[in-house]
C-alpha cells in the first residue's frame, strides 16, 4: 500500500496543473455562449440568408 501511495504522490507532483478550475470553466462557458450568439446573429442577417439560399439552390441544381 505504501508503494502505491508514493506512486500516486509522485504522479500528482509531476503532472502539474492538467485541468481547468471552476472559474476557467465559467469563463469558457460564457465565451462559448457569446460566440454562439454572435454566430446566430450573423446567420440570421438578410445578407447571409440570401447567400446561403443561393448556395443551397446551386447545390440542388447540380444534384439533379
């Protein structure tokens, strides 16, 4: 049992900080939500909708 504890302690010491803390998760989640909102707004704009509709029409015409 003692050897196992030593191995675990050594691994923890050598591995360093390998994950995100709760605060980092919160900031990452907020950033992802903000990016998703921005992307949604862009895709909903009339210019982008027209462009996407044109791409879809071309693809459907090419397909058959």
